[in-house]
């Protein structure tokens, strides 16, 4: 079975072809980073226009690289949400048009389900497992129980973890995207010089919060600027970056610890913790999580980075998993800017809450 997947819900335009034996036949990703960089963040209108400019070419390229043809593909999958609506419309419309012309089934995929099932594509994981999804747009802990079956154990009540990295990087004058820049600065900084809060640490439940930490960084920065008569000493910059990175890692570890306990109670014998999303690239976070997983008798599974960040292979794969269970969508499917994976989870309301 072969599935063509299309991803356009954020700032990557991507197309991929995957096979049911877990082979990725083609996986092309075009990042819009350079187009958004001057604005220090993603501009939805620019993103939608850019998806429109490139998606057709990327689909053709993916098919060519896969060594297969559209006629041999069994289904066309596209991200149907959640995300930036302009981009989702572009991907969904493209997929529907291809499906209609080629006479193939169309499968609308929840972007979060794409992230959630990636570990089955890369590592052949069995259900259930615990997923920590930490990116610029998402920050949640999910019990992945089966295709279409997810229990949200926790989520951010304000910013996503990657968003916090990006905002702090901006404050520190470190550029965009912030995560890699903060990590580089932190590598030469002293994480122990400044004390920053560990948001939500020890609280009941598994929710995340980063806005208080972000504010603490803002106050600390103002203080150091005053001490430097308006200029930030390089030592201050890297020490703040290091303190922030440590605070995020410890805060995420605390929330994940609570989720591991809950998950282990509900699913005795399950022993895999999967981390996905761009923030999973953070070395300090990975080390902290590996230690935490081991202490709970779990193994940390981190898919290769290019499959942790937004891509179309995960969309094609999630589409394939749904399609082989007999699921597909009509051409009247309406793009969904909000689309929680766990419909029973309480709706969170915060500035940066995406799903
Ligand atoms: O998954 P992703 O590529 O896109 C979505 O947001 O869906 O994640 C991008 C996010 C950005 O916020 C970026 O700053 C963060 O991941 N990031 C990192 C690192 N590399 C990327 N955060 C911390 N440390 C890193 N090394
Ligand atoms: Zn994503």
C-alpha cells in the first residue's frame, strides 16, 4: 500500500510517499524560514501564499523521487488541521483535486496524529506509548493508545515550549528561530548564576506553562540592562540563556514525570516514552528526559530530527494507518484550524494554545 501525503499547516511545505512496510520512498520539505525571518516569527499570510507557490512542484518532485506514479498510489492524505487555516486550505484543496482527478480516496489527517504516529513509522512501536510533543506550535503529553485513540494527559495553558524559546531568544537578541540560538548561547553560559522559576513544578496534573518563566526572564534582563547602563554584557546574555534552558528542561521533566506515573498506572507493562517536535532537538532536554525515562523503567524513543519536525512523511503515514483501517474522508471535508486529538480533554484557553 502506497500513500501520498501533503503538509501545509505551518511554515513547511512538504510532500512525501510512504509504503505500508514503513519505507519512506520520498520525503521533500521546503522550509519558509527565510521568508519569515525578517518578521521574527511566522506571518500567516506569507505562509499561505508560499504554500500555494510551491505545493504543486513539491508533489511532483515527491512522486518523481519515489520512483512510483500517481496511478500506483492508493490514497492521498493531507493535513486537515489544526494549524494556520490559509495553509491548510491550500494543502487540503490540492489533495482533494489530485484525489478527484486520479480517482483515489482522500484522507484528512490531524497534524498532531501525524506527530503521534511517527514513532510507528520510524521505530515500529506498538501501542500504547506516551508521547511528549514539544514544538513551536504544540506542547502536550498524550497517551497514544491506537489509531484515532488518544488521551491528553497534559498541555500548555499558555505558550508552547518552542514559542518560549523563540520569544526569549528575541529578548536576548539571539535571532530566529530561537531554540538553536539559545542552545548555542547556553552551551557557554553558567546555568547556576541566575535563579529562574520552574513553572508548574510539583503541581497536580501534567499541564505546562511558560509565560511566567518568560516574564521572569524579561525582569532579569531589565535588571541586567540597568546594571550595564543599557547594554547587556555577553556573560549576562549567555548565563540567562543557560538558566532559561535549564528551567525549561526541568519544568518539562517534572510534567513528564507526572505523566509517566499516570500512564504507567493506566497501561501496566508499557515502557516507551516518545519525544517529538522541534524542541526535541534540544540536547539538554533530551539528556534530562532519557534520565527520567530510565528512572521509571522506560526507554526514550526520539525519531530522527527531520521526522520530529514538520514533514509530510508523518502525514502520509498517519493517512496510511487510517486508510488501512478502512477510514477515509469525503471531498466535502472542511479544514479545521482547531482539532483536538482527544475530544474529551478540557478546552484550554491561552494566548498560544493551538489545540
Ligand atoms: O516542530 P517544529 O519544527 O515546528 C513547529 O513548531 O511545528 O518546531 C520548531 C520549534 C521552534 O520554536 C524552535 O525554536 C524550536 O522548535 N527548536 C528548539 C531547538 N531547535 C528547534 N528549541 C530548543 N532547542 C533546540 N535545539
Ligand atoms: Zn508540528
